[in-house]
């Protein structure tokens, strides 16, 4: 099934292979996509669906060095290079909207931006800055009601810009400890107002963002990524995590969005998302269901055949194998991954991996 087409009223894909979103830090000038990024995504356009690297809807969300934004017309023009390159090869591409929230350092932000989050508690650990090397995460300013409303509006506006830039849709990044998950996670979100204190309260920001995005571009163009058992960036499971994500997924189904993209970090050493819980989420959601997390051809086929998912996302294999679909079909050897170039500027380890026959 992996190589069969998917036909949905809102989305027609040539196969069920998804290129998962991966930060690559190549937007070196003013967080703007460029010709190098267009080449990179164009090389990988045989994926049924590409989901871009995390892209900030706000200056405040540019927490990592050289990640792209999508909140002005310059960004739109840059992303148009990317979408044109993918569509020229017959591919489909969604942009992942990622506000880093407290996973940030002030040195990475543009002038006038600030580190914000649900609370004023800093994310544990360090991050790279081009200006000062590795630094502890900056302490965020806890968001006021006005800040929350502004952030929700920024997501909606960015989604509109995404359509103007030629994207087929948007994925809201509610995983991996970034802003939306910071509100979802009871270990991070200790707010005492309407945006915390209960399952309903912690889900409120995510649902506000989804509703605003749906109103801006239509539910048929909106997906969301979730990682309920993830451990990145000071997140992690907590009591009632399954009840919370089941309630969230039921609300997402009512809103009629296109897909839920469920990420399992167990391949990287985190606790697995229990299979029974994945099944409950799958049943609760009436749209497309994407699974991600350490899949290979055999396990992807098995998951599809068992009805566990409609699409399977591949991450790191896509870094080194622009023609991953062809390699999986041919049972060909995969290129060796150069981890030292994951986040470095320039084409090395980015656009120079060979395809079969090169």
C-alpha cells in the first residue's frame, strides 16, 4: 500500500510516503527561504506529501538560528520558490507552522522580538546561537491574555500567507515541546486562568489556534502534529495525558481538519506511545491519520495494511536520500547520513546527496 495513490476529497497524493518536517537551518538571510531550499525540497518531490521544516508564524517564534519564517511578503516570495519547485515535479507540500515559544534564545530572535511562553519558566538545557555558541535557553515572559490572542491571530495570518505562497495546506506543530505543546503539557503549563488548570484549559490554546486557522484557510487545508509521549524540550508524559489527548482529538474531529500526524519518539529512546492509545486516537479522529517515528519499508507497510494509518512519515532517511520512494521501491541501499551537517549553512549535507543513477 505504501506506493499506492491516496485520493481524498481535499488531497490527492501519488503515494503514501510523507517527508516529515525537519529543521535544517538554511534560511540564513532574514529567516527567508531561498533558492538552495527550493532545490532541496524539489529534489524530494516524489514523496506523496512533503511537510516543511518548522516555520515561525511570528518574529517571537524564531527561537533557533536560521529557521524560516512566514509572516511577511518577503517570506512569501521566498517560499514561492520552494512551492514552485515541488509543484513542477508533481509533488504536494504543506508548511509546518512552528512557534518555538520558550525553546528559544534572545540572540536568535530579530530586533524587537521576545521570548514568550505560557509561563515564565525557562526550558531546561541549552541551544546553539550563531552569535555566542551554546547558551542556556532564555527565560520567557509569561503570556498575557492579549499575548495569547495575538499569537492565535499570527497563526491564522501565517496560514493565509502560506496559501498565497502556493502551499497546499499547513500543519500546526503541536509537538516536541514548542509553544502549542507548552500549553498542552501539564508539567510546563501551570497557569491558573482559562488556559491552564484542567484538560479543557490546557487544550484551549491549541483549539483556539486550530479554529482560527480553519477560519482563515478552510479545515480541508489544516493538519496538526502531536507527540503525547514525547520528551523533547522539557516535555514528557504526565497524569491524564491520554485523557487529554483523546479529548483534544475528539475536538479536532469535530472541527473537520484534514489530518492528525502522530509522532512516536521511541526510536530515539523515549517511551513509546502505547499501541492501544494510538488505536483510540485513530478511532476518535475521522480524517486522515499519519504515523511517524522510526518506520522502515516493512513496518510502514504493516501499519498501512493493518489500518493503523493512511500515511507514513519518514524523517532522517529523507535527509540523505532525495529519491527515498524509488530506493524503497527498488529495495536499494540508503545513503549514509552525515549528522555533522544537519544544521550547518550551505549545500554540504543538504543538496549534495546522490540519487540512484547519479
